[in-house]
C-alpha cells in the first residue's frame, strides 16, 4: 500500500511539473509576442514623428511654396493612424494590476497629453492592457480598412474618429465631495484610492470588488450605479396582454392536452417511436416488399462463378441431409456382416 501511495505522489508531482513547465512556456511566448508588438508600435510612432518634423521643417523653409501632402493615396487619410497602431499589446500576467479603482461610468480627469485637464466619462476598461477609454478624450482619426467599411454604417467613409486607450496612471478619479467649510458638494480630484473590505471568492476564484476608500480618511467613494437599458420594443413583439390570456385550462372530464399536441411531445419523426399511424405502416411495408423484390432480382442475375458456387452449395446440402431408417438398417447389416467376417478370420480355420 505504501508503494502505491508513493507512486501516486510521484505521478502527481510529475504532472504538476509538466503543467508548470507548459504554463511557463506559454507565458514566455506571450511575453515575447507582446514585446515584439510593443517594439513595432514604438517604431511606427517614431517614424510618424520623424516624418512630421521633417515635413514641418520643409514647410517652414518653403513658405508659400510648401507642397501639399493630402493628395494621391493620402487625399482622405493624411494625418490619420492605421487601425492596427492604436491598440497596445496586453501586459504580462505578473504586470496586470489585481485591482482597478476606476470602472466604467466613473468621471475622470486627464493628467497628461494634449487633453490635459479634460473631464470625461470612462466608457471601457481594458484590464489586460492596464488602460481605459474616456469619452471625448484622446480622440484620433483612424484609417478603416476597406474590408471593414460598411456603407450602411459609415457611409462609405474610410476614416473614423475613435478615443484611443490611455494608461490608467494618466487619469485621476473625479468625485463630488462636500466642502469642509461650506458643505456644498464640489468636484474633487482624488489622487489615490485603496481597496477595503475585499475578500477572495473561492467559487468564482477572484477577489471581490470591496469598497473604494481615500487613504487616511474614512471617506468611501461608492461605485457607479449600473442602470440596465430597457429593451427596445418592435412591431413583431408579442404584447403583454396577449401573453397573459389563458388559452388552456386542464380539467378532469377531458384529456389534459389536445390530441394534436401528442405528436409534438412524442417526437413524430423520431426513430425511437413505437406507435405509428396506419398509413405510415403501409408505406413502410411497401418499401420492405420493394427491397425484397430487388433482392430476388439481384439473386437471378449471377455470374458463372456465382452459379458454380450455388451448385456446390446445393450438392453439399444433398450430401449432408439425414439418412432414412431403411438406409440406416442396410448400413447396420453391412457393418454386422463385416464384423462377423473379421471375427472368423481371427479365430483361424477349424480343426477336423
């Protein structure tokens, strides 16, 4: 028994080592992919900045003779970014923050960039990238590929203005707090928040949201309320009055359901069904008879080799059939005579 337990422990350890090795391999592969994508974005942004500086110097030196660059292939897309250059790569598993103090619906202020000081609502939080989107902030023109352009949605345009994700460290939460002197609520920029009263949920295998608290105080910043959108009504929707109308009421003097419902409940076309209608049975009988007739026709069309095999089979049946009582009696008399002659030959000639 000890050997079995030891073998089981060794097998579990070996499996855990293999799983850990596989997870480490996948994490390294993902890290390498993120590193390559990050370098590609850095090179693309650097090339754009370098080209913009060169064009600015050229335009300053040429003055009124500066060439137009929004012509040709860039007539409608000059100054816009490719759609593949606005999404930053995902962070490594160890770098993803475990807790986000800002969620969708919060009001934040932008602290860096061209939109510094602008206050907007958070529309999306990208936890795997450590970024978020703010409505009306960091908006850029994006070149939409032709295969993504839909005439009914974008009118055939090749450009689209979208808010570019920004790092969560570049924004601060804005929340109205009462003034200590006047008591009138006013917007306050909260620099830092901590998570209090949080716990680990073993069923969901994640940490609970907890409460947002300003460190050093007892001020709790509530999470934004999520209001579910009411479903939109359409002309094909069933009215509530129609749904609540009673269409069937079972009672003891009649079957509990109409006979037309039985076929729907039993599966009229199920292959496991045992009760069938008379027409269906007649149809299946005709199909079986047709198959049997076809087998008879096929049996009549034989090759010479098949005919020889059939003749041999009949011959074996004739040879293997049971003997009659007369034949058995004749065979018995022959066997008895042969035995008598054999016994007489063994005794030798009689002495005179």
